[in-house]
């Protein structure tokens, strides 16, 4: 009934963040943050540690309710919805600190299919044909996504037995299993080696091109950001300090100050960025 | 190919244990059948609790309340005073009633998490016990009520009705109920396994491991928490009906906090989150006190019931024993009997099969066997003492 194959690449609606503020007991983690993720683009959100990037993701996925401001996906107002409702609108995310659940890779990926499947307690308990058929179809699609993300050989391996890089990829695959229209990636390559990074970057580029989804990317690896992003928003102490294409942002003095404290060492930063870019 | 072989092997061992369990009433006397019957009822309840506590990570001390709802629900619905419905209808309604009782609790069960739910459900047991004692017209008060036998299509699961002899063995209440218990236990395993391997089970396990991950992947946290509670209550209700039928009398004192704790012990000993484990734990916790009562005179330090010479009674002694079992399991094998069995099986597979002791790799149903296979030898010493006297250990 519900075909588990990816939907045709209808452009996702724009994701609009307007005036979002989040306050934690005295600390303003996000201060009047606004940006728009244009349909089908990769939008990077960068900034030093503690800038509020993960907090921003928690607002987008409904885990935190902002003190002020709204987030809209097309006509839907995400800031009013619970996380599971946001998921059913096609917003999927990964976490900075890996948050996988127990069981095998397959179990995790099938959790990603949860929002797309229907089988309830009764149908599953009685193993009604509809539930069995649905499960089989979704399992096949999950396996496809595992292959796509390079987890094909580990499909039935318990997640806890996988090395760090693979577990990180399980999260990416699980998010893709939601067939998202908007994919939120919080430091997807942190802690990975060069080969793993390249592979993850390849996957992100690939799914973006094939499925036409929007990607919001938080990442400290500037090389990756510069290669993948269409647009970049820079946060510092919860405020947007710069915004533009990767090239514009790279030259922005505000950005250099945010990353390096003061204006000194401008040259080093620029060269560091360009060098990473070349690899 | 190895997949196919393991499938055949698993199907084969399932069939074999099913045959064995079906054959037992021809060899065992009523005492052992009763132990089996209580074990099957407990296993059904334990599987339900395992779903809630093992899979969804929600502690419940209120299981006795739902067992009581099922048991008393059946007695009232099928009995007099009560609507006097056909017993089969009453049994089904009693299960639904237990589910509805679980549903009424869902504002709490959906929001309160883990160990805090345990505290919240504690109140249910005391409330339930109080109601059972005071609502005389429905529950019969302190002395309880006798249980109307289950009848379906003119066939009674009791000693009453036309005599039934199968292959020269007279089929009394125990023999008949044995097959009912087996069928219900099989139904429980079938449905619970289906749930665990399907979408709801995965969502519940995800909730247990990370509420955050589950919710951003689309799991409605509160709804699934309360659904787990309802489903677990329904299994408890089914177990309650079977217990009532086996006891033939329901009394309030049986459904105490200690019973809830017994069920937690079952799933911890068996291994959280596994149907086979919960069943094995249920057999262990159920059979132990009954066996100790029976063999009290041969055991050191254990008083024979009624002797009152200051030693420990068999029921307490068995509580100490499985208390110790829990401690050992928590320290040495936190995944319980099912984890131990799984590891033994894995080791057997890796080594040449000659070295392994036969039957070390137990399956879900072999746990039932083990309770009974030890039994078949012992039953030869023609024990004709009134078996119901043993069961009274449970019904004060
Ligand atoms: N739940 C919370 N309660 C209190 N303070 C919080 C909470 N979450 C985040 N913060 C604070 O908000 C600020 C922003 O944190 P956030 O995790 O969003 O930063 P980040 O940009 O993701 O940093 P990093 O690059 O280190 O991941 C930090 O000062 C952090 O300590
Ligand atoms: Mg962060």
C-alpha cells in the first residue's frame, strides 16, 4: 500500500527559522536566530564550541521549545509540534553524540521506518498478512539504505559491536530511512578518519542529488563544509554573526574573529581553510 | 543454506517440545500437572510483564492487580452473583477488562518513566487488595469465590460433565486444563514474539534505550508507553483467568504485593526482554515453592507444612532461594537464563558437537520440559495423596 521506495524528488518546502531564542537558566543559548534553508540545498550552520548549533537542531526537531520565535516547514509550524509529529513531516536528524538504540543495525534502521509504516499492536501480534508484508517491504528498503551508506555487510550486526565510525553511519542511515525531506546532520564526520569522512560526504552529496532533500549540516570540518554547503550561517554565542556562500563566509572578518578570538592570525585561518578545501 | 538448516532445526525442536508437552498428561499425575498449569499461567503473565519491563523499560509493581482483574473479572462475569455469561465469553471479556483497567491507568503509565512508574503502580496493588476484601457482593470478600469451570461447546474443563478417557487415561480437570493452558501459552508466545519482532516491539525497545532517539524517529512516546502497559495488563488478565481456573477458588490474599514481586523475579531470572526467558523464570519461581512443600520432609532446614517447629516454611525457603538466584544472576549473568542459554548455544555451535552436553542449548519450550522431565521420573512413586492439598499452599 504505502510504497516504501523513495518518493519522487518533489522539492521539499523551505525551512524557515525566524527570531528563535532559547534561554537556559540565565544563559541565552540562541539569541534571535533567523535563517532560511532553501529547498534542496545544503545549508551549513557553523560556529565555535558552545555557539548554540546543537541547541538549534534541538529546536528544529522539537526536542526544545524556543523561548521566542518560530520554525516553519512550508505551511507547518514546527515549533508547536512534538518531535514525533515533526518526524512524520519528513524531518530526520542525527545526534552529535551517537544515540543509537540496542539491537542490530537492521533494528535501528527499521526504527527509522517507524513513521512510514502503519502496523499496530493487534496486527503485529497476530502477524496479519498486511503487517508481515509491510515489514518485509520496509526491511528491503532498509537494506538498500544500508548498502547505500556502506553498512550492507553489517546489517545484522549488533550496533554495540561496531566501531565508532560505523555507528555514526548507522545514525545517518537511520535518518535516511525516514525518507526525509529535510535532513539535520549534527557533526556527521566528527571522529572519523579521512576515508570515512570522504565516504560520508559522498553519501550526503549523493542522497541530496538523488532525493532532492534539504540538508542542514553542523560540522567543524571546514573542508567538508566548504565542499558540501551551498549556504553557510555562522553562529557565535547564540547569535548569527555571518551568513552567505562558503566563499563569502570564509572571507568574513566576523567569522575569523569568532573562530580565533581576535583579528590576529587571519592568514592562518584562511590558509587552513583553503588547505582543507584542497584535499 | 545454514539459515535453512537452523530454521529446520528450530522448527523441529519446537515441534518436538510441543509433542512432548502434549504427551505429558498421559504420564504425570495431577500434582505435577498442577505445577505445569501454574507455571504456564505464570509464564503468560511473565511474558506480559517482560514486554513492559524488559522491552519498554517500565517498572511495574502492579502486575498482581491486573492478574486479579483477570481472575475476578472471569469469576464475576461467568458466575453467580454476576451476569452469569457463558464462561468462554466471560474469559475473553475478563482479558479485555484487564486491558481496560490498564488503559485507565494510561495517563500515568504514558507519562511516568521507569522506576517511578514502579512506585506509582504500587498503589494499585493496595487499592486492588482493599477492593477485593471489601466489595463482598462481587468478590466474595476475605473468603473469595469459587471459580465456575470453563465450558465451551458442551466441553467442560473440569471434573464435571461426561467422563472422558483418552487412550486409557481418564481425563479429569487437570488433564483438560493442561491443554487449555498449553494453547493459551502457545498463543502468548506467538503474539508476544510477533510484537517483539515487529514495529511496536522495536519502538518500545527504542523508547527504553533512548526516548530522544525514539521520538525524533516518529515514536509517539506517551502512546507507546501506555500501549505497552495495556498489552501487559491483558497478558496478566489472561494469566489471571488461567490461574483462577486452576485454583478453582480465588482469594484476595493471593493477589498481594508479593505476587507482583514474584513476577518481577521471574523476568529477572529468565532474562529481560525475552519470551523464552520469561517462561523459564516463571517455571522456576512457580515450581520451586510447590516442590519444596512437597519434599519438605526430605530437605534440611525446611519445616514440613503445619509442623510449626520454628524452622523456615517451604514458601519462605523458596523465596530465599530465588532471592539468591536473582543476586547471582544480577552479578554473574545480567541477561538471565535466556542469555546463559544463548551463550551456551553459541559455544556449542563453535565447538565440535561431541563435546557439548546434549540438550544444554535450551529453547523456550524446553524450559517447560525441564520442569516436567525431572517430573516424569519422580511421578512413578505412585503418589496418590490429595494433590489439591498442595495447591492450597497458594490459596490460603
Ligand atoms: N539542556 C541544556 N541546559 C543548559 N544549558 C545548555 C543545554 N544545552 C546546551 N546548553 C548550553 O547552551 C550553549 C550552546 O550549546 P550547544 O550544545 O548548542 O553548542 P554547540 O554549538 O552545539 O557546541 P559544540 O560545537 O561543542 O557542539 C552551551 O553553553 C551549552 O552549555
Ligand atoms: Mg553541538
